[in-house]
């Protein structure tokens, strides 16, 4: 089996550009990398997102729900549990 060349892990800032409900408990979010640089990823990869809430840092991993784009946007789907 040939070796895979995975993109190098980097930290980016991203802005939420669109959010829409898919069901009562699932939302589709479209994000854009703030630096305006291309976000390289392969199908099946994930992003770890870190947010500050009430003075505490929270990090969660989300599977990328979009095809690798030619630009700087990506989508994730969130399920309320």
C-alpha cells in the first residue's frame, strides 16, 4: 500500500459564515479560515475547534462534512446530544 501524504497540522482562526438546521438536533455550519489561506485536508479528516466560554477553554473534534475545496471554507455538522 502506498504511503499517504497527510496535510501538516496547523492552527487557524476561522469565522462562521453560515449555519442552518438540518433536523431538530443537527446543524450544518460553514466556516471560513480567517487568514484567507487554503485549508488543505483529505476526505475523512477532522478539525479540533477550541472556543472560550465563561473564561474556560473547550476543545472538541468534529469530522469535516465537505469535500476538500479549492478555497478556504469547510463545513461541519453538529448534533445536539
